[in-house]
């Protein structure tokens, strides 16, 4: 009994570490189009909380659904052979790439996913990780962060809902911290935004779980997409994306 409790708390601590926006995978280098919106005067501090809520409801829900599919894929590993698992893994990442029509954001997601798996591989979580990384590299297929995060949560036997919430929390934290570099946004105000948006994260998880059986996936973020496409043309940039 004590062993089961220790395992539960250990995996919880591990997911807390992975959900830290300061995890050394390069998250701080990406604004996912927010830098353009701030630079062009389309996003202010007064609008920020509402903007992030709307953004999460669309883009966050998309990533959350793929995060949970990555988690589900991990649970199937014991029932399918390695070749079938890798085929399903590559197909899932290809599908998310198709939803990411903006090149900058797609490459950012792939970069974070690749670095995340490289970091996790160094922690000896599962012997199959080098194979799936090599398979993606050989096939020229992106390894997206949300799917990789879900996969690791599943391999650690962390609850799917908790894994999804951890992913959403780190995504939101990363966006808020990016805005602190782009705007005169103080620590207290940033903390309030993160606190106020917690119910939104819970609502996204519930929505994802309801939509999952019907494979109902959608996302509509035209302003952010346009910001991402214009980002490379900015005269001065703090972020890669």
C-alpha cells in the first residue's frame, strides 16, 4: 500500500517538473505570434486575460486533445507491437502537423517536442524513446510537444486528466511569461491572470474528453495565425516565433 502511494506522489512530482515553464527545452524562445500582435498594437495588457482565455479555448483545446491522444497511445503500448506503436505515433504527429497551417508555429511545436523527448530520454523513463525519435527523424515527421507530453504522462501512469491539465498549465504559463517580456506586465498581475484562467483550463479538459469519442477536433485562431506569419518580417524580435 505504501509503495503504491509513494509511486503516485513520485509521478506527480515528475509531472510538476515537466510542467514547469522553465523546463530547459527552449520554451522561452517562442511567443507563438504574440510578439507580432503586441508590436502592431493589437494586444494590450487590458485585453490580455480575455485574449488568452479565447486563445486557450481554441488552440489550447486542440493541443489538449492531441496530448490526451498521446497519453492513450502510451496505454496501448503493452497491447501492440513496437512497429505498430511507432506507426501510430508517426501518424498522430502527422495529423497534428496538418492542423498547424502556420510554418513558424508548426516548427516551434516540433522543436519543443524534439527537445522534450531528448531531455526525458536522459532520465531513462522508457527504452523505446530513442526508437520513436529516430523513426520520426528518418521519416521527416515532426514530433509535437503536446503529443510527446501526453505520451510521457501515459508512460509514467499519470492520470490522463492530470496530464492534460499539466500541459495546459505550462502552455499558459509560457504565454504569460512571454507577455511579461513584451509588455509592462508585473508579477502580481501575471499571477492573477494565471489564477483567473484556471477554470478555463478545467473547462477545456472536460470539452476535450466529451469530444474525444467522436473525434471532434477543431481550432480557429486567425489573428494569432496571421501574427505568426508576419513575425519573421518584424524589424526587431525577441522571440523565434
